């Protein structure tokens, strides 16, 4: 687990969160060459089968600029799952996604759930290891973007997430992650489309959701700790 507890939205940000018209429950941010055909693919399949509206960019090639539609998909998602992997920081596209996600976390209270896929959370937080090597090139080619990307990585690296290490049964992690995610999100999914016409109900629903999420945080952590301790 990362060093700090996951930050749940405040009552006010959650209230704003609930009355938005979301297009997706989850936005998946990942480095295709690392996890497209393994962990991310499995996780996306599990989420969609469980009725969670999940956005995954399936294009195999990227242009020079991040597409407007992708930024809108992030804005219109209730939450984001970021799969940090060895080559994540090499992609300017991934770093731009991350910066947008953290912007939405600040502005809309979007929930951010990091997964550290065979990488040390400290490398994400401090930009060391493979993340440090990636920034050697970024410092030369993208000086105007580097600090924003660093700040986003540091902030995300300080959010409590799920570690997938060598020898861990990934299927157990995926199932544990999905169970925890469903427990935390089902009530919000049901409430989000019913509160816009009733501000008073909106506030009450928001507070109940925040309290529910807070009470489930310990159970969620325990569930995924058990999952990640399972070995082949």
C-alpha cells in the first residue's frame, strides 16, 4: 500500500459530484504496451461485466497531441483508475491524462484509484527508477510540461493504492479490487441520476455516500491486502 490514506471527497465536492451528468463510471489510464493485454484488459472486462461503465482508449497508435475527446472522457467520468507500470512515464500521452485526472480530482472531487503494477509507489512519488529515467528526456523536450507532470505523479503516489508485485496472483487482485470498487460505488451509481431536481436530497445523499465510503475504507484496504498476499 502507498504511504497515505486515500482522500475521499468532502461533502461539498461530493454534492457537486453527484449532480453532474456522468458518461462513465470509470476512466482507465494505462500504458498500452505494458498492460493492455493482461491486467488492464482483465480489469476492464470485470468492470464492464458488472455493469460499471468503463472508458478505455483502445487505439493502438497515438498522435502528437492528446485528443479532445479523451480529455472530455476524463471530465465526464465519476472516477479514474490509474495503472502505473514500468513504462507509464515514458508516454507523454499518459502523463497528460494523469494531469487532467488530478485536475478533475481537485475541481470535481473525482475519485482516483492508483494501481502500482510491478512498480514501487516511491518511484512514482519521487520520480525515481524507470520514472526518473523517463523524465531525463522529458526535461529536454517538454520543459513547459515537466513540473505539472511531476506534481501530478507526486500527488497520485501519495494516494493509498494497490500494489501488484512479482509472484502475486493478479486474478485475486483484480477480483478483490472489483469487489471493493463495487461496494464503494453502487450507492453512488444509483443516487447520481436522482438528485438533480432536489437540492436537499442531493446534500443528504452526498453525506450518506461520503460516510459510507469512509466506513468502507478499512474493509476495502483489508480486502485488497488479502488479495495481494495470495501467491501462485
